[in-house]
């Protein structure tokens, strides 16, 4: 592949973007199915650990430094801890709520970034359209969240899974803000991802042990396949593919494609897991997509490039 920058999306870029969004949309389904045998914290730790090994091998093959610069340690460790907390909330939350609902709540993360960026960069103040987008998305999420308390909810503790999904979105957004506001912003995308994967593997593994989780004695072949899909395809291949796109194509154009991920996720949950498709959830999805479009299309090009590179690669 050439290292030159492109001014527009070509057929190869569109195909790769559609593939990434579809794979990320399947991520919640893969996690939920794997939860039948592998508990949430240990599952997330195994996924991060496996992706760490693959990423280190990739960086070594590419001749990139695998030991981080001292200046990035503080930001890297903070980002890794937030990443661990985010995925801990997401994996635990999927025990109580549906995959299709989780992916909608997770997409509050870009709005957390939009709210927090003015505290990091003064030229990142919210415009009127961004404020409208935030309000639209927030209203949709509140509308969907209220369903978790109703008698028609999928389970009596669905509200807890929904709340953990929102917490995961806040943590995802906070991770992006830490990366943007620390020395890690000047590190390579691979190094930033390496911090998050390696630190989260350690913290989530320790949390799983402390929580009394145990690895199943003989997981079924399907469970291993699902875990491999999460580790190799989602956390390694598509993340690197996304980073390549950010480097070679206009971020303002590719960022719009992230709107497809919650749509793919909702459809995957309904189709593969027979999850209920309620009117409230459809309204919430539409509100989040419209709000995200308003926020992302009004953001400055440089801000979109940096925030997209760090944040959107973790939608799975």
C-alpha cells in the first residue's frame, strides 16, 4: 500500500470502512455469546492480552520502537486504566442488557469528547449545531434508558446493564481526552493502542481474579472461535486498518462512516440473538446518529483527525 495521502475516498477505502463498521457492530454480539462460558473480566483481559502480543509482533516486524518514551508514561498509564474500566463496564453490562442496546449507549462517547475538548483546546468550543446535536443524542438516550425500568424490558436488571453502557461511553470519551491532552498525543497510534491493551490486560485480569472469576476448564470450540474473532479480527486487524485509513484519507470523510456501527450493531443483535427491536430503541438510535453527524461534521478538521484516530477504533 502506498504511503501517499488521498484527497477523497476511493473504492478500497469505502470497502475497508464498511468492513470495519460491520465487524465492530458484531463485537457486542460476540462478547455476549462468549459470556455463556467465559466471565466478563477474564474474557476482556484475555482479549486485550492476545491483541497486545499481536500488536508487539506487528510493531517489531515494522521496525517501530516497542518501549514507550518516558514522557508518555503518565498519559499512557491513565489511558490504559480508563480503557480497562471502560471495557469492564461494557463486558459486565452485557450480562444484563442486550447487545443492540449496548451499542447505542456506547455511542454517547463522541459527545463526551465534544463536551470535554474545550477544556483541553480553547479553539474547540462547541458551536450552536454541536449543542443541538448533543441535546438530540442525550434526549434519545434518556428515552431509551427509561425503557429499562418498564415491565416490557428484556430483564429485571436491564437498567443496570444500560447504566454500565453509559458509564463505558463516558470512560471511552475520557480516554480520548486523556490521549489528546497528554504527551501521548505525540506518540504513534500503535503506541497509544499498546498502552491501552497492555495496561487493561493486567488490570482486568487482576480484577477478574479478585472478583472470584475462573476460566472454564474446557471451553467449547465455538467459544474459542468467538474469542479469537474478538482478539484477532476486531482488536488487532480492524484497529490497524482504521489507523491506516486515518493516515491516508481525510478524517472528516471517514468519520461519518462510524455512524454505521450502531446500526450494524442493532441489526446484528436483533438478527443473531433475536433481541427485541422496540420503538424506543429505534428512536434512540436515530437521535444518536443525527446528533453524532451534527457534532462530527461541524468539528474542525484537525480535531476530527486526532479524536477519530484514538476514539473510533474502540467501538467494538
